[in-house]
C-alpha cells in the first residue's frame, strides 16, 4: 500500500484528515497562522474559518467582558462568525465598566488588553479644579480626559485585578497622553514610574521622559540615575503619545496590580499634561 | 484480562484491557459487553496499531512519572508525515485524546510562522484556488500577511 502512494507526491495527503482534525490542528497554531492558513487550500480555509477554531483564540471570558459594555452593537448575533468577533475586538476597542475602561484584544495573540480611562485612575488633587480640569476631546475614546493646569505634587495611580488579564503573559503599562503647547515641569526632575502588586512595596525602575525633544525648547540637563531605565514617548496610531511605565509578568491568580507615576519631591511646578489613561498590553515577542 | 484486536490487514493483537481502554471507543465496547470476541478495527493497519498500542501501554506504565512520559512522547512523535497522519487518524477513530492532541500539536508546529506556499510545500498540498480567489483571501486577511 505504501508503494502505491509513493507514486504520487510523497503519498502524504492531508485531505485524508477529517475537517474536524484540521480545525483542531489550526486551533493549536495562532490567530495569525489561522488567517494565513485560509489561503492554502479550500479544505484548509473551511477548517481555519470555523467557529471551533476562533472560539479557542477568544479569551475564555469574552462573553462576560462583552456584557460589561453598554453598547448594543456588540450583540454576538451581529457578527457572522467568531472570527469576525475576534477581529472586531482586536481592531475596535469596546468601552466597558461605565465607559471607564476600554477593552481590546492583542491581534496576534488574542491576549486581553485594557486602556484605563483617566476617570478610572487615582489622580491626586484630580478633583480640585485649580489643579486639574476634566474636559471632553473629540480624539479621545472616553467621555472625559484630565488636563493638568498647575500642580507641583504629581501622583497618578492605576489599578487592575490580574484576573482580568491573560495568565502567563508578560505585560507592559503605558501612560497615554498629550502635552499642551506650554507644557513644562516634567524634565527636571522627570517623574518616576513603578509597576507591581499592590501592597508589595513600590520599586521605581523607570524614569519617564514625557517630552518629545522638539517640544522642550530649553535643553536642561536631565538627572538620570544610573540604575534606572529611561523611557521615551512614541506616537500612537490614535494620535496620542504613549510612554512605557514598566513591565510585569502575570502568572494568573487574584492579585491587584498597581501602576504609579510620580514626582512629588522637587516641588517644581508642572502644567500642560493631558491624560487619556493608562494602557496595559502584552509585550511583543 | 486480555482483549483481542484485529487490524485492517487481519493481524491479531492481544492486549491487556487496562491498556486497550485508553481508547474511549474500545472502552465503550467493553462497557457494553461487546468485547468478548475479537474486536475488528478496519480503519487501522497493523503497523499503526502496533505504535498506538505502544503509546497506550507506556501511558499505563509511566502514569506516575511525568518527566519520563514527556520524554517518551517527544521521541514517539518524531515520525515521518505519512506515519503521523496514520497515527492521527487512528487516534481520532479510536478516540485516544492525548495521542490525538500530541499528533495535532506536531502538525500545528509544522505550520506555525509559514506562508501559504511554505505550508503547501511542507504538507504536499495542491493549490486548488484560482489566482483571483487566492488574491481575495489574501486581501480579506491582509494583516496576517503584513510584517
């Protein structure tokens, strides 16, 4: 029997496998591989587009998360397939928890990501109008963002339960922000960031250099301690800036993660920071 | 207690019940009282059945030694594609979950990170799509093809 098959190309033909097996195989690859597989052959396409495959790529609690959104367009019957739902959650973040959080999936891995709105953060003196103002901006995904008018005590904290994140994943946290024209006070000294479990003590590993070099006219000497790492801003696709605050590995479990950005020692006046929120997403690679 | 299994090419295998019931299919037959005579397995040839039974036996023997079992499984699954598909089909037919998963994972690992052309070459698949169809699929899944 073997010799007969050798007459054909190597005699090995994956079409001997039932579609269910091929779906099983594809579900053990990745979302990206599943999309690539669609172009291989009609059999592969049928298997790779099946709901069985994309159900495994969606986070196990996706239904529960979707119900936390007040948007009616997320009714799963509006999506022709689980694949469409997956792609939608990756490309179009949804607002949950009373519009205080934005949820989306990391497209290539299916891991859960969040952007915590400024309203979801603890901004010290955030409720005092002389220091911080809450405004609506069309380019924000949230109803309000926080604008720093004038303050020397700068302390912003975000918290999230690790159970909301994907387990066994390395995450990074980013401040998502803009700088008003006359922003200053964030260079000398620059704020420091810490990312870690609440109550475990704060380890300020990261110095945060909020200003793009072009914006700051005066080239002041920056005080960067040798053992600290300095992060720099990047422009995002949604038009906001982001700057890394730190990384952590989520094992899973029921902890609370705290992300903190602070500069309260120097007494220097700060102004012009507009905070969209803090984003938490997996690191690449 | 021993069971008798007959492969598609009429070879008889005598197997301990404990080993044979790793297959949910055989387990159901035993529970329904249909396993007194020789159990015919028309979908599995003797070469494949021998490998499958070796898997089952080792899973009974090494049940408590996770490390040793993993070492065995890794070595076991290093087979050529034809054998791999035969194992996959047999595991599917006989409903042996851990073997099915391991075999599927092995094929999945062969697909990861590859372009459609590379997948076709690795798995000897003929491209049944017309150029227009393929172009449309690539457009629909553009993000997967960008890097």
